[in-house]
C-alpha cells in the first residue's frame, strides 16, 4: 500500500514538474513614445529596425494594437492592471502615484511560481513597487546619459554610460543571477524614444545625410477640429531650439538646460562637437517661417530615429542573450511602445489625442510553438489585454476585476470573440493644451467627445478619411451615423464603468 502511494505521489510530482516546465518565460520590452510609423516591420521608409522586425518575422505583428489612454504613466498602469485608468487610479502624469496594493498581473505570476523583475523606466510615481522580486528603476523620466537607478530596497545607484545600454546590461545581469528552477517574467522599460531624443554617441551621425519627406498633412489647418486648433504640440511653435534640438550658442546654456549636465568631459565634447557644427551652419544660413519649421522637422526626425537605433540594437542584444542561453524556445517575447507618437503628422510631435498616430501602438510578439512565424494579427487588441493574456499563458488565475480579455485563444486558433469597437479616455488638461476626451473606434468610424478645454464632438469616416482631417459630425450624414455610434459608445461606457464619462454623456443627451 505504501509503495503504491509513493508511486502515485512521485507520478503526481513529476506531472506537476512537467506542467511547470511547459510554462513559458516572459520578456516584455516597453519603449517610450516609439511610433509605429518608424518601424520597418510596419512598412516605414524612414529607417530599418532589424531586431523588432526579427520578432515580427519569428512571431506575430499586431496591425491594430491600441491603448486606452495615450500618455506614459497611465499606459503602464493599464498594462500592469488590465484595467482602464478610472479604475486603476492612474489617469494622468500630474501628481500621480500608482497604487501597488491593487491586483497587478505580476503578483498573479508570483503566486503561480514565477520570478518577476522590472528594469528601466516605470514612471509610476514614488511608491515602492510591489509584485517584483527585483527592480532597478529610473527615477521619474530618467536621464539618457549617466543615469541613476532606484534598486530593490530603494537603494539609489549611479551608472556611467548611455541609458539603453545600461538597461540591457542590468537585464542580462538579473537573468544571469535568477533562480533557474523557476520560470521568470522580466519587464524591460526603455526611456527611448522619449523627448528630448538624445542619441547614443555612436549614433549621432547616423541620419545626418538623410532628408525625410514631409507628411502630407504637415501644414494641417485643423479647419473642422476645434480641439486640434487649441493644442500646443506643434513642431513650428512648441518644439524648442535649445531644449529639444540642442541648438545652443554656448556650453553654459547647454549646461543650464540640463542637456549635458550629467555628461563626462569626453561625452560632452563629442556631443557638443556634433551639434555645434549644425548650429554654426544654421547661423551662417538663417531661416524663418515655413523654411525654419521644415528644418526643425528634419532635426527632430534625425535625433528621434538615431535614439530609436539604440533601442532596436538593445532589443537585439536581449534576443541574442536568449539565443545564447537556450531560452529562445520557451520564452514569450513582446515588444510594444507605451503608446503611439506623432512624426510630423498634423504638424505635431507628442501623443495624447485619440487620432490614429497616438492611439495606435506598435506591438510584436514571439511565442515559439504557439505563434506561427510571419503571422499578422488584424484583430483589435488593446494594452488592456496584456495582463490577462500573460496570466493565461503562465497558467495563473485572472482576477475578476480585470477589464481586458486574454488573446491567448486567438494565438492558439481557439474560440475567441474579437472586439468590434474600442473605448478610449484621455484625462490630462494641462500639458500641450490637449482637451480631455473619450470616444469609440469601430472598424470604419471614430466618434470623439471633447470636454473641459473644448466642448465638441468629432466624427471621422476612416475609410474615406484615414488621416482624420474632415470632421463630419455636424453634417447630415454625420448626425445620422452618430445616433448608432452614440449607442455603442454608451454601451462601452457602461461596460467599463466609466462614471465620469457617463455623467458628461448623460448630461448632453438628456
């Protein structure tokens, strides 16, 4: 009897061990403000991103990935919780601290036996992170050169070098030191490509000989869009010659702006030598009006893409580490940005609006044995869905309050109900003068309600007007379409329990 019991026990333990062995490791790489328009896997003609492209070729490219709130901290809060901003409590970046007491997916993975870590940019305030066995985080936005990190136990450490490289160094160190008997979930949070777009020294000249075509709507006049008329995020007026484009007439001014304040003498010399030559040429050939605006666009694109080059290179380093250490066969790798970004469309940089360039985000995913190489996923997927998907993949329980849906069945070609519409809500009412708004996107139409700064509705026929230049809300056709779209919007407001939007919506229709 005892022997029979022992055999059963050993078989059970072996089965459990086998189940655990089958659970994938997870690596999620999150960049900051990286536009899908600048990724060659998405057809970009601006640059090549071979390592992001590699993930797409070896896994899936998501053609319709979107965010719930296009701004840095709130996007990460949604990623962690699987909940909209109004329920996870992190609506904007103003005086906000994320509540780590709530359920976040890494806690569920920990309970299921995973080791968890976040390294790099998190940008969720000053509270001590929960749910991570290890963390090494940039304070706030962090610095491109010689940054500080806050490490486990809130120990502050200083590093010399370029931030994207240091984040990868720390990630590899943690992977080397982890408990190899357990599966792991590592989130790598990059600062790149956040403003002020400071390239690694080796990339400073990468795009200097390239001229980029202006977007067709670069000189958009915002004729039918009231909220777009009052924004303050244009390359022409908002982008700063010194702070953004490094055009300083003295080293003292560069120091005062903070651009070179943290650099070593050698870093500083290389950096200033590069930009001083550009500034001297501009002084010798001064520009005004549209010519200056177009010049600023070229400088913006060159710095942004050079910063993105280091990001892609470091993604390649992580993939190389997984290859070298035999982890590539059982590790999910996801790359995404916290949201989209404007690369001169509408004359803008930054994000925030529900228009496509900021609402839509790049996302690629490799899952060996599950995702067939070269897959394109055209379903509506939101950053809201990553938490339940990763819990599902890790065989961990999914909290009932999670609002996203696991798309693991979609990847496995199992029964999956795809969205026919997506809901969005942006709250911040200060930075860049973008009016708060909420709205709905279907496969053909987008309906947006702006409030506070601007009180207006916008409706776009995305099939006829993919660049969202012509607001048809006040036309006879638009009013007819809006009736049904408002019903769908009301249903999503109710589904996602957005009380603030409900009050605004009900006040208007009643």
